[in-house]
């Protein structure tokens, strides 16, 4: 989709906002216990068309904080796990997908960005996924915000990469160059059952926290330098469909596989909605 003048106007205003300060305020507000929480949940659900009937706890009064609601569990029977080799790790909408062209990924029509920069400037990490395949999935505010494993794998490394917190909505993806390589993000690399795999959890404005099941809350606080933790000796294995992390508010997940991984199904297309557990691969 070609960017419009309005897209540039909306995106341009984001450069001047104190991204992290706004997000930290949201972090605190969404964790306040108040009698007003159920009313906030009802208003939000109506505004964004949230299907509360899918939640394990469908009554807004059952949540102590807004964040508990936002990271709500979904009834497992509503998200069956496909028998195919790779599944969608989240509910969301496909932004882009396809082959990694040497070391370049598609951000939007006519816009690419660097695999090396996405992975924190590390050439060795980038080499692993050279000419592999990727998929970028956007989670809107209405979506289920727990993140699951697209296939089984053993955790190798977790990298936290500081950055901006631009919105990851379509208008910013279409206009801000190297958006996903500029925003704060958490990269988890795995030795999966189908070879090397990376899951990139991209932060965005109002995404006041990113967490993983093995490390807990990673952001906040704001960091200044890239940090990497090696988990190779921890023998931490997660099964396909198992929860691996959570977002607070909407954001984006990027999956990377090397060139030997199972191919994505031919019916995938940009702007297609996905449910967690839905098939991504041909087999």
C-alpha cells in the first residue's frame, strides 16, 4: 500500500513525542486497582470491538487492573493448535511476509530494512537467517496479547535492544524507514525443531512492558545499551503452542527462519487476519 500525505503527517508528529515517558505513565495507570476498572474495560471493549466472550474471565468485574484484562487468557478450545509444523504465535494481522533477500526484509511496499540492524547489529546472528523467510504480524488493541511458540524449540539467547517507541500502526510502517530496527525490542533465538528461529517482540508507544515466561518483565526500565543473556546451558525447552511472552497494549511480532525451514503456505497475504494456533507452514 502506498503511503498517503496523511500518513506522513500522522507519522511526522510522533518524532516529537516523549515515547518512553508516555509509555511509563501508561504502565502505571494500567496497574492501578480501582472501582473504575470495570467501566474502563467496558468502554475499551466497545471502542475496539473486543470479544470478551472468548476470555476465560468474561466479566469485566473479575479483573483487578486494566493490565490484567489486557493480558487476559483466552479459552483454549477457541485457539486449537494446527498439526502443521509452524503456527501463528499470536492473534493479529499479517503486515508482510516472504523470503529474506540476502540480508533485507520487506517493511512495506517499496520499503526494506536491514536484518543485521533488526538483530542488534550482530553479523553472526544475521548470517543465520540470510536468504531465509520471515513474517511480521501486527497486534491491534483488540487482539489477544499473549505470545506463543510457533514450533517447539530450545531457548538459546535473549537480546534486549533499546530504541524509540514509534507506533507500529500501518501509517507508520508505510512511512518511517527501518521502523522495526529502530524501536525497542526483545529478540529470543531458539534451536527449534525446524532449525534456527528468532522471535522479535517489537515495542511501540503505549506498549509499557514486554515480558517473557523465563525472564519476567524486561521493559521497563529504559536501557541505554544492548544486553544479551545466554540460555544455551539452561535446557529451557518450550513446546509448540506454549506461551512464551506477553505484550501490554498493541505491538508486533516478527518471526525469522533460515532457508531450510518449512515453507509458508501460499494462502498467506498482507492484511490477512490470523488466530494463534493457525497454520503458517505448508506441512
